[in-house]
């Protein structure tokens, strides 16, 4: 295989798409698992002390919002990498 004449800009785009795909999968699964754990613990706490349900519910909503913001940040980074990759011009210049 001729490595010199390989279209490295296209290879970079393909690698970026593959890494972005893996990143979005991990970026969705990890917060989803965290949300399930947090919701389960909150339900357990409400079942043990029903009178503290309002306080637990407020803490639950706050923690779920923070976990969801993590997934949104990951989505934003992945979209930047896919559509406005700031590293592409530097990588192509290094290769040429």
C-alpha cells in the first residue's frame, strides 16, 4: 500500500466519524446508567421515609438535570467534531 499517496484528509474524516460514533454511544449510555442508579436510590429513599419525599424529589430532579447536561455537552462536542472540526486544517497541513 502506498502511504504517501493515501488521501489523508479523507482518512481523517472517516476516523473522526468513527470516533464520534463511539463517543456518542458512550456519551449516552453512561449518563443513562447514572440516571437509572440515581432514580433507583431516590425511590428507595422515598420508600424508606415517605415524609421526606419532597426533599428527595428536589435532589433527584437536580441530580438528573446535571446528569442530562453531561449528555448534552457530549453531544455538542461530537457535533463540533463532525461538522466544524477545528483540527482538520492542522492535521492536513502536518501530513502534506
